[in-house]
């Protein structure tokens, strides 16, 4: 298990994490340092003598570590091994669960996305489903991260979800499995490629290559890269993706505090600019997103459209920390004070055991600048074309909608993702639709009949391929109408 953690944690990562800010603590050397250590030991003994409850030395030490790391900047924190495992799984793009993303919608927990070929899809869970309970536990008042913890679990184990669809509820048992999270969604509209990148995990650059191969196959030369609400991820992934758009030369510079870590200049090997590019950004485009956006803007590889980016130029590294027992063991063995498992691995070629790791720190270890040397931390990047963020229409976030697949012909009584997307599009068009829920009820049936009639087609209420194509064309038009940032990017590229 620890080998997996260490392998994943060696990646340099940029993420956006919101924490409470506190004033950093200064530790003096020499005699004062010894006094401080004795003081902390004495406080631990006082707690054990007086606290009317159960507390272990490991729990006290973990609490002390959490307190120390949380006194630094807003991105440095201490994680238990369980917390670190979830964090590293997110960065790796692979985890064990059922393959859905959710959001809070009033008092409901709504499924926003079901991953292709995932256990959730195979079990018959669709976008728009509302989850009322997990393994019999009602979750209306539960935080999303806690719900994720309830749903995730080892591959091959089952989780039972109480799913509300329309006005009925049913229990659906899902067998968890390995989830490969693909953060890229792409399409081609009127000769312009659109690529939405949700995060920079370990799958991002390969997924981007796949999208661009499709663009090349269709001879698409104009591309909109959507980095809105992308919080960041791995630096290596950001550099690899920037190198697909930015011509040969500098992408970013990383400057590290430790003298043991060499500063890095990342460059692109692309011979010449391949695409006309517009990058969509907003105030939640952060970290690795800003590496790409900054390189595109400074190297004139394209233009930025939207609002000012988040402004995070700090680089974090996830570092596994040894337990006090392991610290003492290796001090006796090597004659050195070693707290970081990385120092043990890279300097002494010793891989610690899983039970010799107490937790991880995700620590700010450096900063980056754009190719022109701009420091954007707490400043952000101003777009070339400022356009206000789109507002949701009727509670529908159009950016979460997919085109209908044209693989089936849903009709009255059907259920599925295509029904959900059709209901959303029809509702945006002003047809009388209840809250979209993937259930083809009478109201949806009548709305489809009216839509077909308005299009001059055969009005019989079945979502045939022609009707789906009409709805897909309407979705393209709605994107231009409702998403002014996207519309501006299209205008600039044309």
C-alpha cells in the first residue's frame, strides 16, 4: 500500500484548497528549540493526565502536526493516511467507487454525471437521479465529501443507493469497481473544436491527445479550450498540455525553497503553432490552469476569454511523514534526523513500511512564473477579452449537458441519460417540463410531440434520431445564446 502512496505522491501537484489562514509560527534554533520540544512533550503528558476521555500518543502527535502545518499558507495542510489516499487517488485519476459526480440541489443530492461504462451506468443510474440514502443512511443533511466517503469503497463490494426518479423511489445495488476518470469532453461545432478540461490529473494529457487526434482527423484548426472552474492538478500534465498548443520555447519556471530541489524551466518542443486557439477562463481557473493560460497568453499562442483567473502560483508537494517510532529507528540506524519518507528513499534507498508512515503533509515548496516572468499569485491573469460569467437559466447549468447519443429511440415510459438531456433542452426552449429526471413521463411525451410539430416533423412523441438531431442543434444554438464567453470565443476565432 505504501509503495502505491509513494509512487503517486512523487508527482508535483498544484491544487486549489480553501483553508483558514493563520499566522506562521517561527521556531528558533539551539537551546530554545530544545525547550520547545520539552514543552510539547510536557503538554502531551498534561493532556493524558487530565483529559477525561481516550486519546493515544499517535492521535496527539497527529493533532500537533495538523496544527503546525495549518499555520502556514492556505494550501499547506496535514493529512491522515486515509485522507492522503483519497487525495492521491483524485490526482491519479483512478479510484474505487461507482463512477458518478453529484451536486447539492436544494435539499436533494443530484447526480450530475455518470461515467461511461462505470458500475453506476451498468446498474441503471442516470444524470438527474436524486440520491436519498446510502446503505439505508439518509443523506439530505450530509456534506458532499461525506457522501462520497460513504459511496466509495473497495472494488467488488456493494453499495445500495435509494434513488428518487420522478415521484417514485427505488433501491439500486451497485458493485463498486475501478474508476478511470476522464477529465476531457470534446465536440466539433460548425468547424470549431470545443474541448472542456475539468482537471489536470494523470489521465489529462492522454485524453487531450485523443481529443486533438479527432480534431486533426476532421481537419479542425480552430479550437476553444475551456478551463473554467478547473482548479488545477499535476504540473507535468499542465506542461504536457501547454506543449500541444504553445510553440517551441518556455512554458513556465518553477522556483523551489529547498536547495536540495533544483529549479526547473519547462519548455515546449512544438515546432510551430498548430491551431487558432481561444482559452475560456474564470475566477475558478487556478494553478495548473493558470500555467497553461499564462503560457498561451505570454507566448501569443492564442487568446484568453472570460474573467480574471484565481491567482495561485504556489506549488505543493505531498510528503509522507515517518512515525516517531520509525524516526527513532532510522536515527539509530543511520545517525540522522529523518522525518520525510522521501529523504529515506532517495538518499538511503530505504522504502519505509506502511505502518511507519503517520500521515502526509501537502506543503507549499515553490512558486512558478509565466514565460514573461509574471508572478500571478494573489493577482490572477487578466483575459484578452473580458466577458462576464454566464448565469444559469431556469436552474440549468448548460455546461453540464451532453448531446443526445442517437443510439436508441426513447418513448413514453423509457428511462435514461438521453431522456434527461432532452428534458433539459426542452425546458430551456420553454416547453412545459417538470424538473428533468431521466424519466419519460406524460409531460415529456407531450413536450416532445409539440417540439416535433414546431419543427414541421411527424408529431408522435418518440425521441427518434431526427428529433434527437434537432435537439442537438438547439443545444448548439443555446450554447451561443446563453454562454456569452463561449460565443465570444467563437466570434474571435471566426
